């Protein structure tokens, strides 16, 4: 590994035992040498996983295969990856309520199909899951040992995907993430929460954001690096929560966005009953990352990650008054 003593310490982020330049993917890519197929390579997390694994990545999009069609996955027999990371998901939570068939086909049957092909070629199966497998009634961050109890179709479908992965292949990592934001934007959602807030503010809109739903904001760049670390360290197979450190309400997250960017906006906290949705949301779905820390993988606080995201997107240097 490169000598980190030569690294500018002020630009280092901490991730386990490794020191990384924030944007130095070349240094990061020297860490792991394995062929890694990344399904959903154009999505928020998928695109950062491709960057993280560099020349070892095998980027796969919907044009290459469809997780709902097992026959299309047989291309993986030819590619022979050591690891298959499945980021494909139907995650429009409210739409999932009206389209349960599509939701389960992608999130559950798709997970089954990828697990089957992983077992067939003896590859490690990494399944990306969600904090929405929990009901939010615990009142404190959920650990990997807590029993899921999803309260919407999306959450049920992802939990079913988890169970199928565990049932089919022993060589698996189930990675639960939460409230993702990444440079590529969410596939099918047209961006992410951060970009939506900035767009509304610059349009001169008064913004109301729920202040009674708590989650763990997660920068996809950091999540990608943590997943790579899990594989590099060859941690025991099983479930891992991967989020930035800490938690907040959606209102607090929005407030931090505007404080960091310097955008002046009329931002108001509201309760979730003032913003009804088709799908129920867990009131407190923050995830504990103590298990990750116990293996020496330390995630930076979400507000620090947010600042780097805003810098990379070019928002942090433009202080706009509305």
C-alpha cells in the first residue's frame, strides 16, 4: 500500500485502518485486487462503487442484464467475478405501494436470482438493503441483531430479499444503508434530497420539511469505500449497517445543507402528519454502525460527508441569497 505519511493529512478521511485522499481513487484502488461485478453501475451507490474498485470493477447496467430475468444473469458465468454487488432496486417508496408486483419482482425475486447465480459461480454475494426493514418504534439506532418489522411494501420487499439471500448462499454480505446522497443522483428519482432542497431554495420557494422522522444520512462515496473495506478485510459473512456516523431529522439535514452552502431560505419544521404519503415511514430508522467500528472501519460524521459532497457538486463555493 502507498506510504500514507506522504499524504496531506488535512485531506485524509478515516476509514478503518487506512488513510485515503478524499478524491484519490488511484490510491484506494491499490487496496483490493478482485474482480467485482457491480449491478446498477449507473446509480448513486453503484457509480461510486465503480470508482472505488477501479480496474477491478465490472460495471453492469440494465442494458447488460435484468435481475428479474435469470437467463440474462448467465452473462456472469462468462465474466466470472469473485464478487457480485447487487445495487439494483425499485425504491420509489410511495409507488411501491401501488405496484407491489413490480416491487417484489425487482427487490425480492431479483435478489433471489443474483444469489442463485452467485452460488452457481462461487462468487461472494453483496446485497444492498435498507433501514426501511425496521418499523421505527425502537427509539434508538437499530443494530444488526434487531428483528426487522417493515411497515411499507418497499421495506417488506427488501426484507424478503435479505431472507432469500441468506437462504440461498452462505457467502453473502447484506449491507443496510440509509438516506443516500451521491453525485450521480438516484436512478429513477431524478436527483436526491440535497439537490431537491437546493433547487427549491434557488427557485425562491418556502420549504417545509418534516422534523419528526429520524434517519442516518449516508454519502454514497463513503458507503462504497466501507463496502470495499469489508471485502478487503474479509469480514465474517452476514449483515452490516453502513451509514455515516450520527443521525438527524430531515429538517435538521435540510438546515445543515443551507448553513453549509450559505443559501438563505425560508425553512420551516413540520410534523409528518402535515405531509401525508401513501407509504408509512418509520419514525426512527437510524442505524447503529458499532459493529462496523468493532472491525476497525470508522465512518465520518454525516455533516462532514455532506460538506464534501456539496464541495464536489460545486454548491459550497456559491453563496446565494434568495
